[in-house]
């Protein structure tokens, strides 16, 4: 089944609110095995709503509407669709009773326009609204199905999750649903990862591969349609196995979690502790780690050593490394190593990460924007330092440096360093 989502509301076109409903519904429909090929946004205008319906019917079997079910005269979705299908309007008595009860409880005069929220297209299945008043509509005609949901997300989501998805499952009969595995990668860019998987992406049919990128991480959703989880696993496994073999150094999770969660999980399992010495990242790594529940079992704390004075006083970095003629400087391999070793000693942890670099907007010490050194000190092993040359603006460099530092730690924890 192919679906089109039609969001109705002039406020969406004006940018006054963000259309989060489309994202939510696309995910929900995909889980039911329904493909969403188009999303349309149309204003509160009867002629344009009708045109959107006519266009959508030519390319979709299911039209899912959000918005336009309220009490005011510009709430037109239900009326336009009823007219388009040549159907009348009925009153859904349970909803009408609910509206009257609410008015009585508030002790206010009944507002006649509120009756519109109890209107139902003739022959439609009502979809209950547990968090609002407007009743939803579900109906089929001439091979096309229609689902009418309210616009406010707090009303739309529970209506879809309950009656809406149930009605769709019944309409689909015995059908397949979408099963997906989210693969998460770090330490590699989107283009480089695509190059590793290029033949799989080009030749994909079933399963399908969909890459997603954000600052410092890449994800690939591997999906198939199947009758049950067992069939899905059988269809997905050959592709997953091939991806694993090519991306072992970068694939840190087969679920949608950030790198910091994967690191905390590994450290907790191994009963190891971590400390940090951050300069250009300004505490960003510590902030990400402490968002993970249970991180206190692994992360003991750290130092944001932004100035040379703090690097020297709290971490014991020799001033001879930081300043003076011939000194490597604060942004150097030597300083990154000394920061990590100083943090390890001060905190008494098992491992220490350090980051020092130039986030911008201008270079320092004659060194370019984006130059970053990441140090990793570990009890009983030599300290290692990785040199990075990152691109982007100041915030992007800080994010990428943080993620690359965590990736370096993950490689160590998984025995791949």
C-alpha cells in the first residue's frame, strides 16, 4: 500500500508551527508496511484541499490527513472530502455527548460551532479522541482509503496509535510489516562509509539500505518487509553480516544509541573507570557521557583545562611544553599526552581521554583551525595520541572532536586499538 500524508493548515505554510506530524506518521506507517512516497502541506482553502486530494488519489492508495477537524469555519478537511466523495455528514452522538458534558462541567454556554467536531463523513468509521474533542474518520471508497486525524500532536498521536493503526491493520488484512535494524557508525564520514557499502546500496532491492548522517556519526537503516520477526531476521542477516565484515572498526551498535551510550555500556561491563581532560571541547564529552543513565558507575569526572595555567596546575602539564621558545604549545601531541596522563594520575581512573585543539574561528600558535589532538592514557599501557584535521565551523569541530575521542576510546575497549 502506498500512502500520502496531507497536512492541512495555513499556519504550517507560514512556518508558525513545524510539521512534526508528518515525521511521526511516516514512521508509524512504515512500521505497518505502508510506503509513504509523498507528503503534502496545503492551506485552509477548500479549492486547494480538493486539488490536493485529486492529485494524491492518482499516486496513493491511502490518504492520511492531519488538521482541519476543529470547530471553526476554516476547519475544512472533513467537509471537502465528504463533498469530493459525494457523501453527507452525520453526527457522531458519543462525541456530541462528550462535547455537551464538557460545556456543562465548565459552566459555560454551549457554543454551537463545537458541534462541528462531532461531524462524521457518512459511512465512516469513527476514531475516538482520548485527549481532545474532534472525532477522527476512517473510510474506503473505490480502492482508496482515507484516514482523517486532528492536527494537534497530543490528539493525533494517541488516535493513530489506537483506533487509526487498528483500522489500517484490518484494512490491510494479512500483510507484511516493516522490520528494521539501525546500524550506528563512528570514526568514518558518510561518503567514506558509502564507498565501503556502494555495491550493496546500488544493488539493493530487499533488504533496503538507507543512510543518515549527523555531526560526528552516521547511521544506516537496513529494512525488509516480513510477516513476522523470524522471517525478517532470516532476510536481514546476510546483508547485516556483510556490512559487519566491512565496517568492523566503525560499527559500534546495532540499535539507535549514541556513541557515548555504547562506551558507558562497555565500561560498565568491564568495570572500568574514565576521566577526562578537555580543552577545545569545553566539557562537551563530559556532558554527553552524563546524559547516559548509569554513567556514574564508569565516569568519575574530569577537568576543563581551557587555559595553560589550569593545564599546568591541575593536570601537571609542564610549562616547558606549553610556552616559550621551541615549546610544542598547548595544541600538540606532547600536550595531549601530558593532559591525559595528568588526569589519569589525579583521578585514579583506569583510562583518561584528553582533547586539545583549535576550534576557531581563528588559528592559534600558528596552527590551523580544525587541528585537534586526542590523547588516551591507560594504566599499564603506553599513552597514545591521534592527530585530527577536522572541518566545519566552531561548533561542528567541537562535536566531531568529541565523537572522535569517544571512538578512540571505543576502539580501545573493543580491543581494536
